[in-house]
């Protein structure tokens, strides 16, 4: 039992890292496209491209670790999710390809092409929306067995209020996380116009974020009462998350210490995300797969845990150096590199 909990905890940590870093990346792409459409690219584009340039290849490292780990630790997930996620997974791969193509065209083609930027921005919203469907499916009620094989009920999934609640939250969270970070980053560059614009976006998406999160809790009450009861048992984690959200919004509203505001945001999402994960225990796909029944053998589990811990030990210093040497380097941040 200990190995199962360690394994899923490590995977959840990698997924959380992907959510934070990926949200900044995806949201930045959307804000860049939006600034072009609204003819405000002279305010935002330089700041956003300066951020995206050194980090875009790093974003999916966390996702790759999680994907490999979930199949390694819980082999049955490959059988269940590999079958039922054919369409959502294919859509996500297409969107990832579009995002990768943007950098190629932007680097070697005509710079500042409006069409490339818009496709990149929209894919940044559609990608987390398509991936968030996995969380919806994991709540149960959408997968049934037919001749011993899992089958996804697309009609039930498409018309479920829970599906759209989670999709809306994924999009709003991307925009909010990215806006708060870019407010801090723009402020570090000394660009007042960009800081004020991103601050407005951050405040604008803060209220929809809480409304969307509350909507999911309401929908869970009817869709999966078991999970809803577990959520109530961890109310204190979500209460702390709410307090951190208030503190983040207050700092941004008062134009004070944007760095602290961003790290409060990370804490806010950490408590909410891990609270959700703990309340989901022990199911990976309700009620078909639990972390105990679908776990790999002991030797494989120990090997994966060691490899993932070593990977994290390598990844975190690498991210620190990336931030130190590029993103927040005094010369780079001022556009002198």
C-alpha cells in the first residue's frame, strides 16, 4: 500500500508542475494572439515572446514524465484509457503538433504572421480543455464494459454538466495563472503598460475562476456522491486555497509585490489540486480501476520511484537555472540579450 501511495503522489506532483508551467505557456500564447487581434501587440508581444523563447520546450517534460509514470505504475490504465481516449487523445496530439509548428514557422517563416499566432493561441486553450476530459471520465458514469472491453459513452460525456464545468475551469485557470505570472514578469521588465494590461486580465479572470471551481463541486454532488463526500472531509484544504486566492487578488489589486502574489497562487492551486487528488482516492477510474488493484509489481514500482525522484532532482535545478540565467536575468529581461 505504501508503494502505491508514493507512486501516485509522485505522479500527482509531476502533473501539478505541468499544470502550472503549462498554464503559463498556454495562456501566454492566447494573450499574444488576443493582443494581435485587438491591436495591442505593441504592448504585450515583446514581453510574451521574451518569456516563451527559452521555455517552450520545457513545458511538456512534466507531461511526458506523468504519462510514462501512469502507465508504468498502473499498467491497467493503458488498457482502459488507451481505448476510451482515442478521440480526445488524438485531438490533444494534433493541438500539440500545431503548437510545435508555430515555433518552426515563427522562427523560419515570416515573423509576426497573424494566422500562426491565432492558431497557437487557440490551441493553448483547446489543449487543456481536451486533456481535462480525462478528469471527467475518471469520475465514473461514462465508461461501460461491452464484451469485456471498455467503451466510452460519448453522448453521456458530451451532455454532462460536469464535463463542461471541468472544461470551463481548465480554460479559466490557464488564463488566470498565466495572467498573474505575466503581470509579475512584465513588472520585472519595468514595462508599466504591459504590467497594467496583464494586471487587468488577472483581476478579470479571478472571479470566474472561483465560480467555475464552485460549479464543479456542485456538479460532483449529483454525479459522484462518493467523491463529493470525500471532498467535504477535506474542506480545510479548500478553505486554505480560498484564503490564498483572496490574498493573491488583494496584492494584485493594490499593485503590491507581484512575486509574492504569484507564489500565493501556486499555493492556492497546490492545496486545491492535492485536495482533489486525495479525495479521489483510491480510484483512478471510478469504479473500474483503483491504485491498489491496478498497481505494478514491487520491483518495477521501486525502480520507477527511484527514477522519478532522480528525475525531479535533475529537473528542479534545471528550471531554477533557466529562470536565473534567462527569464529573470537583468540583461535578458530588459531585452539586451
